[in-house]
C-alpha cells in the first residue's frame, strides 16, 4: 500500500449482497440479481456502471461454457466416436468425430488417434452447452486448430477480456515485444509458443494479478521494454 | 451444564477483561491457500479457523449429482492440536453435526442453479479452539466462498451469544462456553436480515432469547464490516 504509484488507481470493487442500484433506473447485466426492485451484486468483482446499465465482473471463479466461446482444451481420452477434452471447467467437453474431422473416416481401417491423441492441445469452439453439463465442441470454424508445442498457463477466466485488451491491444503488445505466438482461450487457458516464452508468461501472470488496476497497458509495456 | 464455583463475571468484567457486549479481537484474511479456488483464515481471539473452497467442480460418485443444480459439501474438522487434550483424529459425532448445521447456514446464499452435476467443497480446519468454533467456521467459509467467486446472495455472519451469572454476553470464549447457563450460536445474512442458523444449549426465558438475538444482530454489523474490508483489501494492495 505504501509504495502505491500514482497511476495505479483501483477500480471500484463490489461485494456479494451489496446494493448497487434500483431496477427502476438500471438494466442489469452479468453478476447481478434483482430482489424486489433492488439490484444486488453476486460476486466480489469490478463494478461497471453506465447511465442505464450495471454489471459486476467477477475477480475469480470457474469457467461456465457458453455457445460460440473460443476455448483451449487438452485431449484426455480418445474414444471411437470422438474425443473427451479437459476444458478447465467443472464439466468435460466432448468433440465428436464428425465435428472434429472434415473427411470421411472409415473406423475399420483408421484409428481416430491419428487426428487427435491424448495430450494434444486443441483450440476449439463451444457448439452447444446443454443444461446438465453436456458440452459439445466443434472444429468446423476457421479459427479452430490443433496447437503444436508451446506451453499452457492458467489465468482466471473472467480476466480474459483484460488480457486481450481493446481490439487485442494488450495481447498484441505482448506478442510483439516478446516474439511469441499466443492463443487465449475464453476458458482461462493461454497457449504460448515462440522465443521469449518466460517473459510473456510473466506479463500474462501480472495481468491476472493486477486486472483491477487502471493503466495496466503502460505497466506491461514498462515490464517488457 | 457443568458447574463451577468460579465467578464468570467480576465487577461487570468477564474472565478476559471484556464487557458483556464486547467481542474478542477479530482477524480475517483471504487468499491464504494458493492451491484452492478460494480460502480464508479467521480468528476470534484464540479461536482460529482456516478454510479452503474448491469448485464448482465435477462431483463423484455420480449418485450424489443433482441434475438441476450444484450441491455443497461441507467438512468441519478440528486439528488434533486444537485443544488441550489431544483430539482424536477423524470425524466425531459433534463434527458431523457441525458440518451439517454449518452447511445449512451457508446453503441459502449460494446460486448453484447454473452448475448442474457439480459440487462446491468447503473444508474447514479448526487450528485452535477456544469457544464459538462453529460461528468462526461459518464466517471463514463465507469469506472463502466469496473469494472463490461462487455466486452468492449475501455474505453470512456468525456470532455466538449466551448467559453467564445472569448476564447476557456475546462471543463466548472456551471457559464461558463450558460453564455458561446457555449459549446461542447464530448465523444471519446482514443485508437481508434472515437467520440461517439458530441453536441453543441451556436455559433462557423467551425475553432473554429475544434480547440475545437482538444483541447478536446488532454486534454482527461490526463483523460484516470487517468481512467487507477484508475482501476489498485483497485488491487494494
């Protein structure tokens, strides 16, 4: 606290159960709930308030899959009809054979592990997330691919937008300064590969820890220069 | 109730020099166990509880899974060195009971509808026991759950009240707990004014009971302030 720099202004933090507005004047966003006509916070998180909209971005918590999320998964099991992936969530993701491979696969002759094997890192998309934790993944999007080599690190899923920055400004900064390739999954897994991996990881970890501070981009630029 | 000749209150002061309505020194900290999703350490005087929260995470065995919502599993355990005589390890009748009532005190504040087939695991370890351990455990669990980012309606505040030498007191220490005429552990939601745990051991008149509940609700605000301050402090350093 003592050696706090001037540019390190802390964003407003809300606490579960804290009254953050009235539903007569605000629309509610993520991380809030309504009781009567009052809006309360659900999380310990950064309070975001505009003129007619209020939401809370949690500072911790596990990943809950939503359709169209771009995530990183690690293949845990290769079945005959598809693959089971660890997607850093309470549930496992399932990538079916037809969603994973474009061509016709004759299972009598070809072993599905030739496409994805246990331990492979996959950049994929959530196709469907049904109630009951049934999560279907798909590779049939232009951005999906298998990631070769590199390392995976974990960050808090709710802080992913901060790591990416406005139109990718933050992650591009790290990529440029360290000469690495970075893929950020919305489930909080980040894949890093390239020259200066250690430095990039240090920067990513710092964003994870200090996401509630203003002027973070400058801090990161300073760290990397 | 055990009997003792020792006076619990002398000249308006209690054994440790507190006035009847005073609480012991409260210390709270979150993020003490980096491996866990959320953690906290809370002490009321000598009574110290450390809590780790994991989850929501997948739940096994499968027959425990709920298809419509997540569940909470709560384990209260006293360390062998937490009391004067070595406490035999393993769950006793008392610990099983406290695990259950503490779980019921915490359960109403959690939104687990979006987490089907999962569990939130809360592990409470009492490092040092000197009375009021169950409310200390509830305070610590509430902080750790908030730290873990589990969606919550409110925080939970726990505080014990009681009666010794015909005086109504708050936050009983170990000796007062043993020789009191009655003790009343209570947990409530400070922003909703809902009571989630209310137990009593001993004898009280209806008026005394009402008065103790009022005293606890009043003094609990101080604990709530401390909880809020602790959670915010983690992100202000």
